[in-house]
C-alpha cells in the first residue's frame, strides 16, 4: 500500500436494507406498515362518512353498514400479514375467504338500497379484493383486480336499476378523495410488495456471495494442501517400497531409503505447518480493506485513511486483530452510518483510531462493546502499547484507539 492513501466510500443506495436478517426484517415492517396505514386511512374515511349518514338518518340499515364496514376493515388489515408468507398460494383457509369477502359483499348489497351511501358501499369489497389478489398467481391477480374493479364500478348502476332512479354516486363531500385513494390502493400494495421482493432477492444474493467466498477459500486451501501432501506422499510411498525391496538384498541401501523417507515426511510436515500458519496469518492491509467492504455493505459510509504501515510484524498482526474485532463490534453493537478508520506509523509509534456513530444504548461510556477487546488489550500490552475504548460524553460516538511503540517487542 502507498505511503499515503485516502479512501472515502459513500454508502450504497440501498445500504439501509443490507444489514442481514435484521435489515430484511426492518424492510418488511416498513412495507407492511405502509400498506396497513393506507388501509386504515381509507377505511377511516369510508366509515366516518357512513357514521355521518347514520347520524343524520338513524336508519338501522345505515347502522348495519357501519358495523359491517368495521368488520370488513379488521379482516382486511389482518389479511395484510399474509402478504409476506402466502403470496402465490391463495388465501390460507376458507374461513379467511369468508372473513374477507362476506362483510364487504354484505355492505355492497345493502348499499344498493341506501342511495345516500352511494359508492361508499362498493369500497370495502374493492379493498378486500386488493388485499386478496396478491395472494394468488400473477395471472389470477390481474383477473381478480379487473373483476373487483368492474363490480365496484357497477354498484351505482345496479342500485339505479333496482330503485328505478338516476345513477347516484352519493352525496358525501369526500367523493373524489375516496375515488382517488381507492384507485391508488392496488398500485400502492403491488409497488410495496415489489420493493420487498427486490430486497429479499438482494439479501439472498448477498448470502450466496458470502457462502461462495467461503467455498472458494476452502477450495484454495484444499488445492494448496493437495499440492504439498500429494507430491510428498507419493515420494514417501515410492521410497518405502524401494526400502522394502532392498532390505534383504542391500540393507545399507534400504537404510538410506528409510532415512530419505523420514526426511521427506519431516519436510512435508514443516510445509503443512507453514501453509496453515500462512492461512491463519492476519494481514493488516487485508483486514483494513475487508473492514471497509463489510461496513460499506452494512450501509455505513466508511472513511479509510492509511498513512505509513508499521514496520514491526508483531504490531501489524495485533493491529489487524484490532481492526477485525472493532468491525465485528460495530456491526453487533451499533446502527452506524459513519465510520472512520485511521492508521499511521512514525519512527516512534504506530497509531490506529476507529470511530463510529449511532452507538446503542446498551454500551456504556465506561465499558467497551464486545468481550474480545479484553483479550486485545493483553496483546497490545504485550507490545508495550495501550488500547483505549470509550463513548464520547454525548453518547453518540464510540472511539477505539491503539498506540504501539515502534521498537516494542513481545514480552516473554
């Protein structure tokens, strides 16, 4: 890495939805809340208008319309929860079909004989169709929406035909408001569910990418191990076979083959240990880049500023462990949107500072998130260094700082 490098990465556009399972759950809660809110508002407008009509007329039919509309609204709002798990499978049971359709259909029928209610009587059935249609396949979805819209539009015309009067959409002052929100309802529901599907797909791809990375690393390690062990084991087998054949003919030659076999086995063991050590070795540069990528994927704007890298190998190893642990703690113990990682080294010391915002309330100013930092303090202290972790007085930002002397050595 160059002597002075500054990397500043902005968070991805959908970073707030990329916090693993937690982010997916939050996205669904937001989507469901938006749909439910829309249903509550539209039902409230319809029911309040019906209450006003009932208050003016005192008719039992108008009172029954209010009661049935309340039941229909409750069934519609509860039915929104099925949009996550039952889409494409249809309504879960016959009872839910009755709960969604029966009260709304009753309002539609009774409203035919109450011209004062007008088009308001058709809205509950249209809303029930809008929440039920996404539960079916795409082909049936559009058929249900088209049928529900046709039945809703037909209501005032059927009422006029039955009563022998002109078509009366109703006398409520909220006519255009209800019409507008009713027509907007399926668009709102379907667009919310489309966005939810996008987030689920992205999360699934992110999980698959992580699993693929692990699989690739395992294959790389297996390939390296095979290259080392395969050659040595083949030579050991050959030398052992020669020693066995020469044992009765030329014991001295057999002894030499046995000696070579032992040396090859020792070499294979040393190379295997070296491979495993290299596999486990913590590279500071890699850890810094990994931290930046992981935090950015989690939705945080990560600023990585790297000056001079420490010359001491032990210092680089310990600082790499600190970066790894700090990144884990940020993901576990905060909702960070801004993270800063700064590393620099001089002739006297190496310094590392990691800070983030959005500290969770469970992290006290006197403590540190993550018990792993306790072990890191011991490692830093072994290099005659110091690790300090604290929340600022405002409680909004957490900072971890490490200082290691340049010529420090590991204590015995």
